[in-house]
C-alpha cells in the first residue's frame, strides 16, 4: 500500500495539533476529538505540552485514506522550537501549511514556506479557523499570493465566514464558472493554455491529473479552507491529500537508506531513534551502519500504523519506524549503506545563551548528564563547560525554550536548576582575505603534515563553505576530510571566541608522510602521518589565516511585527527606542496601529515583558530572526575553555601531551 509522510506545519496557534486531531478522528483512528486546551490530544504526549497547550516535540500519527497510508508528523509552531521542524522537513513526501483565516500570513509562515519551496516539498495550504470572528478568506488568499510569492489555486469557496455556521463548498472542476485551476495550470501547461486562450475547457479528469502533477512539481499550491474545530472543509482536504500529494517511491529491493529525525529515551534510559526509511528494509537483529562510521545491531523495531506504534519485525521503504539498539546514534544521522544527501536547510541557529547552575552543588553531575541528553536530542542546541568557573553554558532560541528546559529538568530528571539572564550569542565575520601555511619539517611545525588554508569573506546570511585547491593526489582523501572536519569544528570559536559565519575556507596546500617516508625514508609506521596530525595542525593554520583576514563581531537582530491599540502608541514607541529598535513601517488599521522593524535579539524578552502593561494586554508581538549587524563599541570576547590555537606555545604544549615518545622526539628535535 502506498505511503505518504506528511508534515503539518504552521505559525504558532494556527491550529496544527487541532487539525491533526480532526484528521485522525475523521479517519476513524480515534473515537473522539481531543482538545489542546484540555491537554487531551493524540500527538501532544509530553506533560509539558499538555500543561502549556503548545507542541514542543515532533510527533507521528498514522491514518488510512482509501488505499493510502498517511504518516502525519505534527511539528511545533513556536519559533523557539524551529529545530524540531527542520529535522522533520528532511523526511517528508508532502506537507500541509496551515494559516489562520484571521491572522493570515505570519512571520513563521514565511520562514516555513521558504524552506518548503527550497526543498521542493509538495504542499497543500489549509486556511483554518474560518468560523472565527474576523475571518476573511479572500484577504488571506490575496496575502498568500502577494507575500508567499506562489501560484495559489483555491479549490473551494467559503460561505458565511466569521460565524459558527461557516461552511465550505468545493468548486466544481467541470463548471464553466470555475477558472482558478485553469488559470494556474495555463502558466505551466501549453495544452491548457491553448484551450484557455480559445475559450475551451479541458476534460475535468484531465484537469485533476494535471493539477496533481504540477503540485508534485511544486509549481502550483492548492488552497483549502475550513475549520479544524467544527470539521468544515476537512473532508475536502483529505481528498486533496489522497489525490494531489505524491506517495513514497517503492524501492524495497535497493540497499538500506534512512535518516534519523528524532531521538527519545526509553524507560530504561535507552536511545530510541525515529527513522524514515527511503529504500530497502531494516529488520530486527540486522547490523546497520549509521552516522560517521558506527555500526550496531537493531534489537527491537516498531512501526507506525492506524492502531498506534506497534512492534514489528521489519520497517520497509516509505515507512517511519522506531529503532532500538543504535547506542551512538544522533539526530540527523544517515542509516544504511546507501548514501542519501542530507537536505540543505538554513534555519537560524540559536541567538542567545545562558549559564545554567544547579540549586544544589551535589546535583552538578546530574545536571550535566541531563543537559547532555537534551542537547543530544537537539543538535542545534550546544552545551559548553567552563571548568575553571564551574559553569555550564547553554545556547537557546528564546525565553520560552529556557522555561521549557527548566521545567523538563525538574519533571523528567528531578534536577532543580537556575538560569541566569540570557545574553546574545554573537558571531564573527571575516573582514578580508587571509592565508597561512604550515609545511612538513619547516618553521617549527611539529606535526607530520602540511596544510595551507585561505579565508575569504562570503555574502551576508551564508554559512561556511569549504573548497580544495590543493592537488588532491598530494595526500589520501581521508586526510583532506580530517582537515575539513577540523576547520568546521575550529570555526566554532573565532578570534574573539564566537562562531565564525559567512566565510569560504580554501585548502591551498597538502602533504603527508607515508609509511616509506616523503623526502625522508622512515620505514617506520609510527613515523608516518595520521589523521591526528591534521586535526592538531589545522587549528593553528586556520587561526593564523583568520588573524590575517581579521574579523568583526556581529549581533543577531530580529524582525518584529507589532499590533497595538492606537492610544498606547506613544509609550510603545518610547519603549522601542529605549530597546534599540528601528521602526521601518507604521500603518493604522481601525483602532490599532501596526508596526514593523528590527530589534536586537537581547531586547526581545524585555519587550515581551513590558508589552502587556503598556497595551492593557492587547498588544500582539511576532518576532523572527532577520540578520546580523556589527556590534557598536568594544567587541565582546567569549572566554575559551579549551586549547587555544591563537597561543601557539601553550596550544602545542596542550595538544602534544600523550604523544608517543619516538614521534615526540622527532617533532621536537
């Protein structure tokens, strides 16, 4: 039976979990509807999710739609948990992007739509909450076309929007009055264009087939309307899932290929990996490869069905399964022998960090172990330890996430922790070009390796790219990989101690000593190059190149959208000015004023705290990362807690400890 893995995505409070619940109910999977407010939904299983009424972790549920298995992946909507969404996107066959018929296109909607388009994920749009006061489906449809920049094709019309009796009527594809499908398809299909130009209509079945084909090619985006609360329009959406979205290709005979998109811990503390299988089959007791060079035996399997997640002997291509036994597995790891490129995503990395300390010193070890587990489940959240000051530093997306982590530590691990005020997680960008090289047996290079690197600035908003200009035959490929891996790791701490972004690193030189020597005949395996030589030498070369290029420290800036009562505009504007905000637009709408602009990341929480008082609880604030800007005044410095390659003498003393005596003698001689 064909399988579709379908992501449910939306801005927070647009109705993702409620729609998931409605789909499960309409498909007969659950006997009655759960409630987000009462904490009784099928996919919000964590105690914190039920208490707060928000989705924190992605969850999987399964239903059957007339000959098709649909795995629904309900993802968080709050921007503090964008990492959960990022991981889910890499395993989807299709998606439903939900918008509110009242609020329309919101900041997170834009971010999600950009990611879906970049990854070519076929997507249906569902305009929810048509029964709420203020619902305006036509306005939202116009905003979808204008702000999302897509060819949106409405497949229904709404009767009595904004009332409890709001209903949805599907357009009759064969009726002459219905032109949106024809108009949309005419942009991409010559046959439809010719018929449209001649005043003729293609056959309705042919139109449906062409619509499904263009949806799969992500050139058209069907739009549905409805209410997850009342069920209006949901049946039509279910037909759209079945008829318009592609299913997984059946490639069971190929080699095993999968990807881990979520990790949780079992009752005994064991790791459980959620894996989407792209090809092949994984069975209990199979020994599978995963991640960088790991292999383990699968000790237990479960697969998602309409009866829940049930034990299984095998998980096949297209399915999502839970795997036990992969002890070193991490989120994002590929599984199997067949390589499948990881999706390229550019969601924001965390922009804040905080110090976490246990309320009791006796709990320090438990706190570290608990945070290690949480960071393991979310690889975008980094944890670093300052042994000298006995401090743990945790990177964050926002204050809501901080509150959730604190509550998770208390509820799940029994550890009471205190979080100090958050500070910006700055970054560094190269200002120019810098180049450095360390060659074998020259200039006091104590390692059996040659490495040359050039640092170049890259456009704003880009990450780190690595290129090789050195002759690839100069050394084994594994050593080139060791250099690249070490470059990426070393760039987590630049000249000022912050992560380096927006740069291209080019390897310009390479050289090694083989077991028979290079230039000198050693005839001694212990005197030939190893990957460790490159991992220890590369930081010295890279930091010297960075010093030549120079870097500037930059701080994260968020774009904000703020709606306030017009009579509170003066105090709000004063607060924005005090917090360093730059207002870029101001527009009156009825008795409210809409403001948009930029705000330093550190000031977001202060504005969130002050807004209810200034607006009598009526202000609505939405924020999302926008860009980095140079820090004014003296650049902040982040203390290093490891070997510092900017201090050559002490770095070499640190990394050469434990070197075999014969190698150390050669290197220091």
